[in-house]
């Protein structure tokens, strides 16, 4: 269409009724195309190679950890079965800050090859670029997700991004840049010109760039299509009738079958419980505080303390870094600042250097205000994680309800409590268990899907 109307890279607009109409490529489609091209081909920038295989290596190292460095990254992101490449959320979760910082963490721990840093930076770059074209609210923590203003940091990044995209190379058969890379450059130029014109003509204070995507149009079309019943390809007359019906009934809402991913892991887990029972699992029964065999508190303490300490000693740095990040997040959610100060500190205030804080360093960005947990906080979180991982399967096997209470009982007996108020103790443990339960459910769902796939084969 750009060629049809005569729009060029340097002049991405046409004049119509004394108004300029700017052409933008849809940024969600561009990010999907970047992901698809990275899966097929290697990219390079100044002889630094970026490869999908580095991403696969990271996923294979991270997928079975509890908790994980990149919890949203799953098998579907790697395999991209039919129709999944069309889902924007899968592309943005793959080319995300969490994935790039997770890769950098493992590189710093020498668990991934050092050359993978170029792939991590490639992912970080396109995550930032997509953020610039996806601003929707003022209350974003990430600077580049905030609205554009005349003095915002977006312009410096866009100038640098234009240079990077110009030097980027793709190693395909032709050596030509894919349309998505060219499209990003054209979008940057169009955005600069559009903002300049809006500022000169209307003195705008800011610009929300998500309004420049096709989302609004696609949501309208999904609603109109759903009005047609079995007729998913309406002609002009039927389309006119359907859209009038939608407008009259104020039903302009995105269809439930639209291009978005629902967070329903807990529901999936419950619906798959019947399938889970069919899988033969050898469980480690650690002991139940209600059993007669462990009625003696000292025996119960010794049993769990021994198992927990062994698990803690054997814990890999990979998992410890994930727990460190989660612990810092939990500290930031406590209601009493005096309790927070006893558990964690900001980077500049934290004199304690812990290997477990590596992922926080990698995850941090401008104005993030991430907290670095102290050593005693980290040890408590690690011990609770060990207790959870050792007992969750056996407790679920005995009773599907009251598992959280049983875990808390064991923690109260085995772990030295944190030196904070009771309300913050309860909240800290509650949030930690929520993270661990969510991680366990996701891992179980993935294992069931893999088992079903292998059974079919």
C-alpha cells in the first residue's frame, strides 16, 4: 500500500485534504516477524552473532527450575506449533527483558557460553524498541513504556536504534534484510515526523504510541465477525448489518477468541488432575506432622531439617538467583517500611554482596528501584523453597486441600523466623508460597502436555 500511494522511507506520508496521513507498520506484527526470522536465521551486528540456539540453550537450562528466571517462557515459545506464530504475546514473551536478563545471569554464572551475550542484547534491544511503540499509560515503571514527550529519553534511544537497524545483517540465502527490520526503521522515521507535526500544530503534551497499532481495528473486526455466526467471511452488506448491530448494542469488546493469552494455569492444572493420576510418579514421602510416626516433635524436626539442609546445599546458583529476585520483590510488597529495611536494601545502600543477587543486577533498569535481600532473608527464602519442593508432591497425594497450611506448619517448626512483625512475616511467607505454587502448577501442566504428546507418538 505504501508503494501504491507513493510513500517512501524518508517521506512516510501522503497529503489528503491539506492533511498529512502517515503510514505505520503494525508494531505487534513487526515483533512477531523479528522472532520468526531469528528462529530461521542468524543475525549479526559488527560481527557479533545472535542465534536462536542460544535461546534454546537458556530455555533448556531454566525450564525445570523452581522458581525460574523466565517463568513465562514455555515449550510452545520454542516449538511454535501451527497458528501459534500469529500470537503476539508469544513473541513479546520470547523477546522480553526477563529472557535477556535471565540469559545474562546464566552467562555471568558460567552456565552459558559467553558469546550468548550478543543474543541477549539483541533480545533486549527489540524489547525496548517494542516498548517505545507500545506505550499506553503514564504509570509505567519502564522508561521506554511511558508516553512520548518532547524531552523524554525515547528520542535518544530511537536515534541509536536507527543506527543499529542500519548495521544489522541477516544470514539468509539472499543476504537482504527482512521486511520487518526495514519496517522498524520506517516506523521510527514516521514517528519522529508525526510527533513533530502534532507538537507544532496542536502543542500536545504526550503521545501514547499503542494508538498507532491495528489493535483497535482488529478488535472491532473480531466482534463483527462473531456477530455473523458461521459466516466468518461476510460481504459488504452483511458486514454493514453486523457492525450496525454491534454499535446499537454497545458490544464493541474484543472477542474471547481474540489474539491474547489468558492466565489460567491454575484452572488448567485442576482440569488435568485426572490425567495427572494416570502418570506413574515416584514420590518422596518426607513426613506429615499429623502422622503418629512423627508425633514426636524432635523426630519430625530432625527429619525435615536434615532433608532441607541437604537440598539447600545442593541448590544450584541458577535457582538461588531466581529465589533472590523473588525475595527482593516480596520485600517490596510488605506494608511496614521498618520491616522492609530489616530484610533488604536498594543497590546503593546494600553493602552485602551475594551471588544470589546476580539476577537482580541483570534485571534492574532505570527507575526500577529493585530491592536486594540481605543474606538472612535469602537463606530463609531458600529454606522455604527447599521445604516446598521436598513436600508438595507427597502432601498433594494425601490431600488436595490444606497443602499451604501443612507447608506453613513445617516452616514454623524447621526455619528460624524472620526478625519482623507478625503481619509482615505472614505476608512474606504467603507471597513466597504463591510464587512456588504457581511455579509448580506451570511445571506440572507442561509435563502433562509433554506426556500427552509422547503418548500420541
